[in-house]
């Protein structure tokens, strides 16, 4: 029987039968069922040269060829070489959702899926794990440059933030305020060997040691001099808690502040408010030894020293200058009480030694010696002297009088005559009346009598009796 050639299926280039293609037409690929298709099944890729569907690598679900996977099977992860592996390389983490190997942050050597570093590479990246931040930070001697590998610090820096920004120094070098390491520190700083830094001296020092004791001071700019281990203000300057001392007022040789002098310059005197003036206030004098305003005596208004008044105040102190004693005595009508102001005498006194001791009385008042005071009248046996305005003693035989020569009454045994004199007998033609204590006239015809009606004698020569 003759053999008949049957046409292959339209997609087949060659075939063994209508259901068994050997090769496919261009654009079609031979599958494992020996038929040609325009695409390949999952886990297979279309091989152009052979126009066949070839199996992807075992770990791939989808691939472009034998060396290029597009999707991995569960448990495998797509690396950057487009192949699927059971794990990821260092610096990558396995994404279990996408089944890919994703880049860790640049600082991590290994990391987890949330980007937290698990470990770091000190040998090649010069990084170490910070347990708090879970980041790989530069090891000592290196700084962050936002790349995987840290950059070396300058040799003199133990740690740094950049080539010109040190944060700590190697031994023998000290960190200054400009964030760089030097072999020495600037003035006003000392070399701190504990932390290898330049530490500030106390504000008063130009240079200092590690105990913060001053070694030298700046007289030119700070106006300070060394005293012990501190820099104190120069003369005529004062401490204000800052580096530069402030100038005292021009009148002060030294001071605590602008309003409190401690010593005055020559020609100036310190007053009670600790301020220096060219002239002392009233009631003070300038002591040239102490350069201070010293109090005058209590009675002086102005003075040359503590013993001699120059002037007095009659209006406020009620005093006038006594040139013989250089003191200020109370004016008339005032008395001394050993204070600045004299006190007024009682109104009836023109001169007094105290409020209870008058020495001269005003008109209409009389001085009594027994009480040293002034009264409107005198005691018995005293009379008022309007010349001296004092009470003066009557003669002893007078019980009262108006002057030394005019008695008004007599003591017992004496009789007041018409001349206002007290005698132990009465003149002719009078007799002594014991009841009135005075000499009374006898009867007209008596030259002497014992009473008003009894004559004792007559005068024949003048009276012819």
C-alpha cells in the first residue's frame, strides 16, 4: 500500500503526526506535550533559538531564561543577580511578602525587614552596633559620610564628625572650642588630661592649672592682678562677676561698686554713704589722714576737726559760736543738753541750765535761789528786785520788805517805824505796839509813851510841857 504524506498542524514546522510536533513555526514554542503554543506554561520560559519551552530553574516560579528569574518559589528570594536563593547576601534582608532580597540601610551589615541593624562590619565598614538606636555607627577614629564605609578621622582626633570637626582627641592633644585637636590650649583654658579637652579657666584667670587656680592675669584688658591663686581687681577697679573689671568712680581709689567706695583718692573724703566727695556735708569735716568725712562735735554746724567749731546754726540748732572755746553755745532762752539741738528754756526763764534750773528770769518773773527757778512772786522775807528780776533776802529783822531799806513787817521784838525801818525801839513821840509790830504815835502832848493814852515823858524845851 502506498504511503501518503499528511500536512503537519499549522503551528508545527516539522512533526511526527498531527499530535506530535518536532519543531515549531517562528513565534511559537514546543511544549512538553509536543504541541506548539504562542506562550509557555508557568515555570517555563520561551527559548528563542530552539523555539521550545524550557523549564525555569527549580527555585523560580517565573523566569525569562535559565539565568533570569522574575518570581521565586516560597522559601526562595530573588537576589540582585535575578536568581532565586534560599537566603539573601549580607547587606540585604529577605522580604517574605515579595520573596525578594531588599537592600539594608547603608550602615547595616545585616538587618531585619523593618530596616533595623542586626550586626555591623567593623573591619571593612568601620562601624559598630549602637544598642540603643539599633544603628551601625562609626567606630572611634572614623566619621559618618552617609555611605557604607566610614571615613577616617584626622590622626589627632579620637572621634570626629568630619575632617575638620573633632569630638574627642587622642592622648597628647586637646579639643578646643573650634572642634579641632591641638597640642596646646589657648589662654583662658587649661589642658584637661582627663577628657583631653581645653577646659575654661575661671573667668578671672588669664592662664590657670587643672585645679582652676589662676597662674597669670591680664592687667591690660581685664584690669586684674594675681593675689594668691586668684586674679583680683587692680586699684580703682571693682569685681562685677565677669572677666573685665569695671572702673571705680574717679573719686575712689578702691570700691565695691559704682556707689560704694572703700578708699578715696587724695583730696576727696568718704561720707557715711561710702561715696567720695571733694567737700564733706554739713556737720562733718574732711580727715586728711583717713580721707574720710568724720563727724563734727555734736554742737557744730561746720568744723575744722572733731574739737573746733567753725560755725553754728542759730535757726535749727539754736546755737551761736563761742570764739573763746570754738564751740557752739545755746542762744539766749535755750540750754545745753549735749545733743545737736539746744532745748528751749521754760517760758518764764530768759537764761537757764535745764528745764528746772533757771539762772535769769523774763520780765515779770523773779529768780528764787532756793529752787533755782522763776516765779511770779517771792517767798516771805524776800523782795522782788525789778532790776535783776530776782528774789532778794530782806534784812534779818524784817518779816517782809520791798527793798533792803524798806521793811513792811518786823520780827518779834522789833517795830516798824515811819521810815519803814525795824528797830527794837521807836523814835520820840511813838511807842512800840506789840500787836501790830509797828511804831504808833503817842498822844499829842507826850514826848514818850507806853501806849496811846499813857505818857511816860514830856519835852519841856520844845513843847514846854
